[in-house]
C-alpha cells in the first residue's frame, strides 16, 4: 500500500514540475520576444509560415474567383437571353413599321396620281393573286362588279400602265398585264409622236413594234398610250425606250421598252372606272 501511494505522489509531483517548467519557458520566451532577443529566430520561422500562408491564400482566392466567375457567367447568360428576347421584339416591330412605311409611300404615290389626273375616276384595289409565267401574265385584285368594275377597264399605278381587266366576278377581277404575250397596246413616242404597238414578250419584257423607218427614236424616250383602237385611254405612260433596232424584215423599227412599273411585285393598283373600251368590231358589222 505504501509503495503505490508513493508512486502516485511521485507522478503528480513530476506533472507539477513539468507544468512549472513549461510556464517558466513560456514566460521566458514571451520576455525574450518582447525584448527582441528572438527577432532573428522569428524572422527565420516566418519564411516557411508565410509560404504556407501564401499557398492557402492563393487557393482561397482561386476558389473565390471561380465562384465569382460562375455567378458572372450565369448573370451574363440571363442578360443575353433578355437582350435576345428584346431584339426579337424590336425586329418584329421594325418589320411592321417598314411595311407600313412602304404601304404609305405606295398609297401616297397613288393619291398624288389621282389628284393629278383630272377628269378620271378610280377605284383602289389590292393585288391578291399573281399568276405570271411564260404562257400567262395576270394578277387578281380584290375588286369586282359590285365595285363598278367591268371587262376592259384599264389598270394603272402612279408610274404607268399595268394592264386591263379580262374577267370580273362580284368581288374580284383578273387583269391581263401589258407584259403578257397576248397583250398589244397602241402607243406613241411622246417626243416625236410616232406611233407603233407595244407587245408583251414571253420573258415579261416589252417591245414597241411598227415604228416608222424615218422616226427619230432615242434611248430614254417616253412611250405613252395613243388611244387608237379605243382599248386604252390616251397619254398613259407605258415605259421608256432602252434600245432600238430595225426589224428583221427591214420595214420598220423595233424598240425595247422598260416599264416604269415593277409588274412582278404589284401590291396596289388603280382601276380607271370612267373609261369604257370601244368595240370597233360593231362598226365593221354595221358598215357591211
């Protein structure tokens, strides 16, 4: 019993001694550090500690930067999606505004033409069908007999002659374009008053034939309707001469004519409703 008690007291005594020694060492180190005696040692120990601290700082900054960039990417993607949506809306509105502006310009041109055409009455019509091929070149408009339209009435725009009505229903009409191969319009050169006939071609172009050999035809001359034959009112613009040559027979001149109207992209036209074509065939029958 006495041996165990002695060993227990000895163990506690050793622990107390160690604690006291540790406290003395700590106090000594604190005192030495305060007085600057440990400054060289502290500088030596600071080097590896700073290196380790720098590594952890870089790792921390890298992780923070990664999360920041990830958040920035998500923010940018959201912003891009919002901008793409806004751009689509603006583009749709821009297309609509451009269409309205284009319609306004065309209608304004028609209105100017109507105001300048004295003594003529017109009906404005929308083109609702376009049938143009090498065989047939016609358009369909949304006006018909209930609007006062009849077969033979001419169709024009502010730039010139379009054609004439060949079929009419209650609410629609078919117009034969002057570029159709079966179309023939009595015409004259505005400057010299020399006459001929403007005939449509399979390619959709216009050719003025039967121009007298002595006629002075120049590129740029304006070609207008003559009114002969009674199928069209006089002085309607057909187009401009682009070149001239002699016919293969050598009996007359032939001029290539460019219509001032884009017959392939018509959207609005005017029908001259106070003009009725003259049936000259009735006069021939009466004469016989």
